[in-house]
C-alpha cells in the first residue's frame, strides 16, 4: 500500500562527500562490502534524522510520532477503517484510541459511519489534517531527494544511500564513531561525539 521511493544510485564516497574507501577508508578489507553491523548502525542514524525533521513540526502541535503515523496513512488512504489502521500500525487498540482521540478532538481527523456496515468507523483527514500531513511529507521528501540526488558513479549502494540520509555535517562524526567499533573503549577515538548522539556538547 505504501509508496516506494526510487532506488538510490549512489556510491558511499559520494554520499559521505569523502574519498573512496567506504566507512573504513581506502585499503580496508571492508571497503567493497558494507557489513550488516554497519548497515544497521547507518539505518539507526538515517532513521533518526528522517523522523527528526517532522518531529520538530509535530512538537509545535503537541503531537508525536504516533500522531504522524496515523495522519500519514489516513491521508494516503481515505476511508481506512480502524481495524485496517490497527493492522498497518501493529499497535494495540488502546494506543490507537488515545492518538485518534487527540486528532479527532483537534479537528485533524474525521470519523464517518460506514455505508455498507454502519458499525464501521471510516477515517478521513480534514482539510487541516491534510495540510499538516502534506507538510510532514514535504520535509521527509526533501531529505530523500537530497540523498537520491547526491552525485556519484552508477550502481546502487545501501551504505551510500543511508549515509546520504544523515545530516551532512554529522556524517564525519558517524564515520568516526563506527570506525571505533571493535577497538575497545577507544584509546584513539576519545569520547563519543555529542553531535552524533544528538546531544549538545558539554
């Protein structure tokens, strides 16, 4: 049901804005293949920044990520039933009810009785809800577009795409952090970068 973005056509070095050699530098035995550990870690940081963009908008309304997910799917599939939404989100009915209550009471979601089964409650975005959903989509689409537009040689690279999803000024810190894995507490690495952890430096 969800819309899939086009595949990335990037190289790791282009996405990171650094010379060839992947996460671990030229000459590394791992330069031609990104390990599953690396991909998992990159996915964490890419997801952090991908959801961080709408988080800042949602906070202005007193909403969180659960509200975003509901708005996202109701906006794309008008007339979703509560049962369908529960199946998509894989959350409890109690959790969904709390989020829906906020969105309905504040006028972002409309609830209508089903035509063929009047026991059903069909969900629609109001004009206000559709506008907010579009704004949230816009900031995430912008990040995807930046990642997909990074110049580089032909050939898709999961590592490159995930690196490109991370804030440009934080990629070097992410690479430094990941280079420390397996090196103990880091005689050469020093303390973890506050920036890469999403914190202000002390």
